[in-house]
C-alpha cells in the first residue's frame, strides 16, 4: 500500500463548479499536511497547509480527519486557471527527521 | 532571485555516462530534499539532508546514486552509469525549522538518457 494515495483523475468540471479531492495516508504518526499545485512541466508550489481544525483560503477549503487518516481539498467556483495537478503531501517526523511524502496527484481540468 | 536554484535545467546523456546535478537551496534553509518525478506520478522521495548530514536515503535508490551537501550549503546529486530508466525530472526542495514548514522547490533538472 502506498503511504499517500490519491485518485489520479482526471476530473473534468465546468467553470463555476465545485470539486473535491480526497487523499488518504497510512502512517498514523504523520504530523503535518499540505496541498501543492503543479502545472504542466513546472515545479510543485504550495497551495495551502492543512490544519486540524480545517482552513479556508478564498475559494479553497482544506480539511483533515486524523481518525480516518484522510485529507480533503474543496475548490468552489472553479476557474479555468485552476486546471492543474493537485498533490497531497504528508510530513512524518521520526527521531528528528522530517520526511515529506507526495501522493501521485489528482489532475483537474476546468472546462469553459 | 532568492529561491531554490537547480542546474542544469536540462541534461541529455548517453546510457552509461555519469551525470551530476546541483541544487542551491534558500540560504537560511537547513533541510534539503531530492525527489524524482516521472510523467503522471507525484514526486518520489530520494534523499534528505539536515545541514551537511544525510539523514535518510530511499531504499529505492540504487548504489549508482549518491548525494552530498558539503558544509550544509549547496547539494549535488550524481548518477553513475546512467540507464534509460533514470530519465525523469529531478527536483530539489528546501525547508527550515519544524515539521510544519513548507517545502520550496527548484525548477528541476530534466534528465534524458538515450
């Protein structure tokens, strides 16, 4: 089983739609969680950190469920510019080391 | 530009040759990571430095791969006797402080082994 799992998609949605992505992780000792966005042939860039109480940044909402070991990302009012791959990232700290593990990514295409 | 810098951006080599990539992290960042990414996959962890110490290396990494971070500044990743399966984007990232700190990525080095 992969440490971090995501549905690879693609998710094809019309402009203005709401879309949600989920991610599950296997290591219950994982401490911090992030969503990164990656455009084609570019490096990943941080979209948002995910906090235990859930957090929102404009049209984006992230949730964490530690009991079920999953993270979600909700995008409201999708824009064409939201088309990208969304990577779930889990950080596990063990004996002073910090290892960031990425999911395979979920591809989103927003259609006009 | 004070971001993470990687060189070269592209490298084409013949099978069997050695290649070396360089990463200059953000200056105050004490942690440096190397990842490999192939098409349709997420970045795959290769190795991790805290200052000059290499703290973890992926079991997937063969003995042909080696990384260094002398003096805890820039890092190099060397691949010896390259194989076609080594063709990928090699990404470097850096961070600082606690586990809640985000990773900052360089633009990557695209390796093509012919």
